[in-house]
C-alpha cells in the first residue's frame, strides 16, 4: 500500500492570500499538477474572491 507522502492524489491545504487564515482542503493529482496549486476561490472572511495558494 502506498504511503501518504507518495500518494498520487494527496490532500492539500489551500490558504488565503488575503491574510485571513481561511483554508480549503482538497486533493490534487501530482502527475498533472507537480507545481504548487493556485486557485481563485471565495474567502468568506473578507467576502470576496482571492487567490488561495497550496501550503504543505
């Protein structure tokens, strides 16, 4: 069985760049996205869409 660190689809945290500390938890495919993920999602603390960056 594959360990968590070498899993093809690991769980990652996406942290808001607005500095609110708000996070989303999602999974990503390491083969398709080897770089750190950056998504534009809704941050309910500041009530607007901001960039969320992958944190390891």
